[in-house]
C-alpha cells in the first residue's frame, strides 16, 4: 500500500476515550483503539478492506496527499496570502 498521510487523534472521554486514526485521502477509512498503537493496528485492517472494495467502485485509489491538494486548489488566492 502506498504511504498516505495519517492523522492520529485522542478521543474525548465523553466520546468513550481512546484514539482515532484516519487518512483524509481515503474517505471512510479509519481505525480506533484504546491506545495509539491499537488505533493504528485497527486502521491497517480497515485499509486492507478499503483497498479491496473502495467507496466509489470503479475509481482508482486516490494518490497520497490528494485530499490536501484538492482543498488547497479550492481556496481563493487571498487565503494563501495570509
């Protein structure tokens, strides 16, 4: 699997605590667990399943970093100046 940017976030105790691992480029692909390591392991399992049947069947897997490039492409030039 290619290297995709990954965000690892602690979950609030009100949401059950633990950790969330998500790759913005791979819509719907995430993992969670009680520890960062458990969230990453769960994410790897989700990534394998996501790669087998990605949302939007028939489309190729997005390139790593494509989500950020798409977001930046939609910003007005004035936003980049600040």
